[in-house]
């Protein structure tokens, strides 16, 4: 199946643990610009920042990249990218939207390509995501580590990414019994009509209970498939995370 993707990166300055983190300097460039560069390295389509603040627009534009201003009061990144998509592409040229988080400056471009794989393979899948096997024992019981419950086959039949249907997402330790647990990574690809459907839904019961937005889609009967990748990217939420990102990106 041929797709026409656009990559949108939602970003806003409101952050309690690391104030103004999209603009945090990493080797002379704001963190949000590093995120744009990683997405461009995936070479899937245009990459545009959906910003909630003019300061982000200015910082992205100063490096020659594109950003669009969106309502600062959006409750989620999904709502933000939906507004940006409808403003940028009202004619519907792009049929697929990849939502890359704006706090993943070290993200492997392979992971961005992986999130498209379930949509390419299965037309019935409305949105897709990625996951990685949990290899740190204490993360298995950490409620801050979101788990994907899915049955991945031992290998991919076509030699590509291992893909499985998402049965649920939870902060609990699941599933029970012997076998791997999977760390859900909050990177998504939506078919355009699926994104439109998703943002029109009210928050779900389990979504509110677990504080996991993706459960809204499952509660409404939408299908989510996930591709398995090798590593969990570094999400920058604290000064310690930022220092580690600077170390990892020292060659860029």
C-alpha cells in the first residue's frame, strides 16, 4: 500500500519539570530543532512543527525549518496536530500523519519509519505505534513505564518489523506469566480519517483511569497495531535527561 505521509511535531512551552524545554540548547540548537532533524533523516515526507507558542515558531524558523502556530490551549498533541493538518492541507493531499514528540531529540529515524509499517501492511489499521521489549527489571513494575499488551511473533515473516495488534495499554505489570513485557513508545501514525475520528471522541473511562490517551481509541473500537523496535528513545523531561541528550548528541 502506498501512503502519502506528513510528519507533525506538536510542541509547547508549558512544562513544569523543565520549563521552556523545546527551546533548551543542545550544542547551539534548540531541542525542538534536533527533533525536526531526526524526523527529516527518516525521509518520509515534510516535517512541520505544530507549535503552541510564537517563541517556538521563531526558533524553528531561524534554522530554516517550518512551523505553524496552533491554539495554545489544546488538551493533547493529537488535537494540536489535527488543527495543524487541517490548516496546512485542507485539500487532503496527505493521507497519513506521523506524530513525533517534540522531546525526543535522540530518536532513531528507524523508529519513525517503523511506525508506518503496520499501516502499510494492513488497510484495516487506523493508527499505529511502536514498542520495545523491557529489559530493565524494575521497569516492569514501574507505573511510569506504560506497557503494551500484544502478542508479537518470534520473527517477522517478511523479514521486516515484527507487528502485532495492540490489545491494551496499561501502567500495571501485564500480561501475567512467563514471557517478555513491552514498553510502549508514544510515537503514532494515523490515517487521516482515524485522526479526525479520534479527536472528536470524548475521553474514555479507561483513558481517564489510566491517564493514557490511546485507550480512548481502543474503547471506541478503533484498531491499533504496533511495530517492535530495538530500543526506547530518551524522552527529555528533566535537567538530567537534557544533560544526557547533550552527551548523546555531542557529535551532531
